[in-house]
C-alpha cells in the first residue's frame, strides 16, 4: 500500500518507487483538507454540479501548493473515456484525450478520478512522463498500450525501463459489471460471485502494462479502493454520481533534476 502523508494540512498518497527519483514530483489526492461541503466534502478538485467554482479553486490551490507548484503549471486531460493520447508542451485543458505525455520540465500532468484509475508513468532514462485516465472503457480500448507506444515512438522510451504507479480506484471487491462490460476482459480479470460479475480493474491495467513491455516488478498499485473508504475517497459509483473528484499529478521539477 502506498504511504499516505499530510503536508500543509493536505493528505497525499505517493508511490515509493517514484519517490526514489528526486526530479519527479507526484501525488494522488484524497478527499480531505479542503473547503467543499456536503457530498463534495472536502477537497473536491474537479468541477461538479453542486459545488462552487470558488471552493474548487481554493482546493486546487491548496493541493498544488503542497507540491510547490501552481495552477498555471498544470495540463489537464479532458477525459472522454477514449484511448486518445496528447503530447503536451504547455499548460491548460487538453481536449479530446485521456492520457498526456510530456518531456517538459515544470509542467504537471493531471488526471481526475472518482473510481477510474490514474496511472502515472516515468521513463527515467529519457525523462518522459505520462498520466493516464484508465477506466474500464479506456482500458478495454487500449489506452495503456497507446500511451506506451507513443512514448516509444516519439521519445525512444524502452517500456522495460518504465516505472508505473496505479492510484486509488474501484477494486474488484466493489466493481460489479454487466455482461457487456465483462466480455471485454479476459477470464482472469473477471470474478464471478453469487451477486454477479466483478471486474478486477487493477489486474486488467497491470496485464496491459506488462503486455506493453513494462516489467511486473516496476508496476505498483496504491492498494486503496475508492468505494470501500468513504472517509478517504470520492466514489462515483458508491455515491450514485453526486460526488467530488480527486486528482493525480506528475511532473519533472527542473530545480531537482540531476
């Protein structure tokens, strides 16, 4: 399980593997440490009907400040549940994609989550980073392979050298799916119980990372299920769509580069 720490009043979860690289700044947020109320309590970092933009901007400022950057340093994927990739060189919203790749220092890639997984990738040899929004649709449609193939083609990334960190997400204990979803995954990624079929999204992501060339000992899951821990995480499914969003971010800090 990834360690959870509190910095400047904000809870953050970090990958021990990524933390070994001093040039990398990254974190997965929890729901704690912000100013939002009701079902969005408290560190809602995503635009949501029912929360105010003022609250969200305050929350984002607090989260980014914990990691020593600002909103002007952040690129955000639109997240349309696709397998589309964008290579980015500047901040701001990036339309029509679910994964971002960059080599730019001091540019932080961000992914919103509330059950889907954020997958953070780092190629330490070429100093290339990626942030991937991996829900069941994107995972089934090849978002993982597309991201790694793009890193390979554009930046000469060797997949065997990648570090992969999978953030808090809906785990197999809670991820009940229908047949139309289950048939998009292999038998070992679907668990059948009396209550129905359950998707092991973390295993599905791991399998696809490994199939794309990432070594299993360089893939790590945070260990947190969003639905199981309402005190720590937003969950779209558990909260029936009325909920906030966490953020996962990764960036190369020029000041810390070796």
